């Protein structure tokens, strides 16, 4: 295979990886430009296996989007409604949000993942009380809630600093931040597709503050729309630089653009090959981020399985309900049982490891055997 890597023009990059030399922006662009997807995948898989062997992580979680009312108008978004009362808009009461967790009292879930639209009329206590309520119902559950874009919005709306918002949410039970809202960090792209969101510097600064407060976070990248290869790699390098500073990132999560029911519907969705290549380049560029996640709802189940040979070592979790991607045309189911996820990982030739949000292992590959013999 090394012969093929050299023939594909990736010999110098392979040499750098062997020597532990960091890849540059030019290297990243060269990887994207290389037409030999297998050679790229082989290099990415080598890095994946150096870190994780055949291990593939997933978790038992639920996802909750408490409101889709949002003052922003991101071009790729099919989920948001501008005003309360607009057709298709909704805002859960706190009781309704808490019920989502109460209804799953019998499930051994370890994480609640919450992201929302940027609602202009809710009080800050809606969010702090939501967290407190979740912890009352399940004191041991990990609350991974609110993107950095939401944190910036809260700070501006309620007249607080970003740090105050994070501290107050942490006091109410927030454990970590999800990686949404990063899109593509380049100004050119943000201005065109998500001009209402906070800029890249503030997004990264909020993650930096969260890390300083002891929280772990993830970073996503929305790919497959108007971004250039340079802008993709630049995005990865900004995440890598933050990680050098703080060490607080757990996972990098490439998210495929879905074109249904939004203002960018004329663009095609990225292909499966593109998805594999983005995961592969992410693994190679982000040498200091432990995990590359193939979020099965965004990538598609089969492509996410393949991505486990292209740099990814995590599939996210059971999810249970999902609106953001399904309103944009995702054809995946909205939920998977842990049995289905484990089977998916095994049939991809990898070993399933259930983890909690912080990647503590809850059940290794032997769990399948135990359930068969129990
Ligand atoms: S992506 Fe988020 S911030 Fe943008 S319009 Fe949709 S819900 Fe609002």
C-alpha cells in the first residue's frame, strides 16, 4: 500500500506522519486534491489505529431541541422558524423537556444533548431551570448542552459576559458543550451562509473559556456547500491551535451539508466519497484531537460505517429523536438501539465500546458475549 501512497503523490506526507511532523495547510489541501481516496484512507486509518486500534465508540444518549424559534437565518438551516407562532415553530415547556428524560427512566442513558434555536423571548432561567430539572430527575446524567453560538447569543441577550453565562449554566448543571455552530470558520463563508452567528474568534474563545472552567467540548465542521479545500483545512487548523493551547477538545465532528427545505437547496449534497475524504483528512490534520466522530445521522448509516476505516473512531449515540437533520432531508432513522449500533460496528469489522461523554468505557466488546450467555 505504501507504493500506492507514493504513486498518489502522498509520499512526503506519509514521511511526515512517520516522523511525527505536523501537516501544514498545503499538506491538507494536497490530501483533498489527491484523487486516490484509498491512499488517503489508508494513511488516515493508520493514524486511527495508532490511537484506537479497532475500538469504535458510541454512547447511550438522547438529543433534545427544546425550541426551533431562531432569530438567525442560516442559509443551510431547515429547522429554524423566525417567530413564535410561525407555521412549524415550537417551544417546549420545561415540563415537556423534562418529560423527555422522565419517559426514559428505564434506559441506562448517560448523556442528554441539547441544542436550540436562538429564541429572543425566553428568560435565561428557562435554560438554567431546564438543566436543574434534568439533574433532579437523573443526578448522574451528563448534560452536554448549548453550542458556543447559543452561549454568545445568551450573553448578548441577557447582558452578561460569555464567561458569566458559562459559569451560571455550569452552576445549574452544565457539564460540557457540544460542537455545533462552528460551520466553517472562514469569514468569507460565514458572511454568506451564517452571518447572524457569532464569528469564529468568539466561537473559539467560548470553547477556550469552557475548557478553563474544566469543561470538555467538541468542534464540528459543516462541509459540502460553498467552502473551498483551503477553508476546510484552515478550519481544522484553528481547532488544532485551540487544542494546543487548552487540550479541552474531545472530538472533531465533520457534518455533511443536507440541502432539503433550506435556502441552499440548489446545491447537491456531498457524496459518500466526499464524506470519507473529509473524515480522513480530519484525522490526519488534527493530530492532537483524540477522536474523529462520524455522526451517523449526518453521514448516513452506511457511510458512517465505512468512515470507521477512514479515520473515524466514534459514531455518536442512540440519539432517539432528531429534528435538525431530518428536517433537512436526512433519510436515516431518528434512533438506534445500542444493540443495533454494536451490530453496525461489528459488521464494519471494528470493536464496539460503549463510552460515557468523557470517553470512560462502560461496555467493551465482551458485553455482546455476556448478553448471549446471560
Ligand atoms: S443553524 Fe442554528 S442559528 Fe442558524 S438558523 Fe438554524 S437554528 Fe438558528
